[in-house]
């Protein structure tokens, strides 16, 4: 599935199953909530926190929740995510062409 296809599929889902988009501010708050859920899992899996007894997690599902809400916001604000990502990668490539290659911290292995 391409980003463009994902935007179309989410739009169709919202209009049929979801009834309508939440407003942009609500979706922004939901996005922050979903990112927080990913952060909670990451802190427990890779950080120093531990899971509470009986606590379950599904990192892939939480990441998909983030992507879904981000796609909703892109659709609502007229952002073409394919074009935006392409521009962003070009910007990063130009800006960081030598920066990361010359970063001694990145040549270290854990």
C-alpha cells in the first residue's frame, strides 16, 4: 500500500464507518495520546521501566494508530503525504549529506 492509497483508504473508512472526521484539534490531541502509548511501550521494552503485572502491549498496533490519525490530519489539512515525505527526504539529504558520515558517535556500536 502506498501513502496515497493509505490516504484514500482512510478517507473512505472515515466517510463510511467513522461517519465523519473529528475536528483537527481533536485529532491532534488523539495523535499525541497515541504517540504517548507508543512511548510507554518503548520505555518498557527498551528503557528502564518495567511492565506492570498483567500489562499487555502491541507495539505494531499502537504505531498503526499513530499512522492512522496522522493520515486523518493530512487528509483534513490537504497534505499529500507522498509529496511531503519526498520533499522532506530531499531536505534531509541536502542538509545532512556529510553531517552523519562525519559524526563519530554514529560509528560506535552498542
